[in-house]
C-alpha cells in the first residue's frame, strides 16, 4: 500500500510538466537513461534535468542504478521508470474540467472567483518565490525585483517561461493545463493570473497591473508586467 506521504510526494512530483515529460520519456525507453540523455531529449540544462529526476526518484516514480562496467572513477548513474506508476493525471484533468465548468457558470464567466483561487494557490509557492526552497534549481534570471520569483514559480509548475528582451514580457511556452484552459479559458487562465498576482502581493508589490494574454499562438501565452513591477 502506498503511504499518504508517498502519495502526496507523487502528486507533487507529477504537478510539474517537465517531470511528467521526464517520466514519460523513461517509461517509453527500452533501456535506462542517464541524466545527459534525459536533458538532451527534453531540451533542458543537465542540472535542471538532474533536479527533476531526483524529485521523481524521491516520489518513488523512478529508480536509479549504477553502471560501473569495470571502469574506474565516477560511477555512471542510469534512471528508469518504476513499473506501473500511479495513474493520477487523467483523474486530475477530469476533476479540473468539472470544477472549471461549474465555476464558469458565474455571471462573469468565473473570472473573479478564479483570480481569488489563484491568489490563494500562490501561498503554496511562497518558498519557491523567495528562493528558500531546497527544491528550487539554480535560476539564470536577471536580478530584477519581481521577475526572478515569477520565473521560479512558473518554472516549478511547468509553464517553461522565457523572459523577453525588454524584461516586461514573460512568454509561457508550455502549459500543464492547456486542455483545461482551452475548454474553460475564463476560469483556468484567470486562476493563473491570480497566481501571479498573489506572488507579487507576497513580495509587497501591487500585482493589479499584471496582464495575461492567453493563446497568442496555439502553444504560447504572454504575461505583461507593468514597468514598475518588472524593474
């Protein structure tokens, strides 16, 4: 039987889109893969790939083995998926869609309540936002005030954010909730907007000027930051 703590760790691990991709890659591989192979396949820095693999290992979703092959020096570490990982993604997606559909029946399409929900959700990422979480990988963000915390939180959730050159726009190149967002954009995208506003508020900034522009391209959303927040 899976313990409650282990189940929580698995849910937390699978909440990250890069970790779901890493797990899918290992599950579909005929042989164990090392960190470099996972990083190359997913387009990640090797340090970031190692971070995600260790998170999956701690959740009991992947396992490592040492391939020494008679060589001296540092052992070669290989990762593989644990057989039959817990199938939570489909159930999570169905629950999210059901909740979004009900909230979307509000007069404003559910936007106000969804923003408030996102602001509450942001509290779960307080340690990530301020950089004190042990699970936060090194960030290469410019040392501006609000941008690095937002990038850390959005990366942790799986949005794969990219800061544009003028540092006032963050491109979200992935979305772990894309199917739900397409079905109920007023609700799901408003939750994400509320999340970012909550991060700003936790840092003592007014997040009301943050604007989310969803689906400017099929796989791209843009976050617009007021100049007073982005610097």
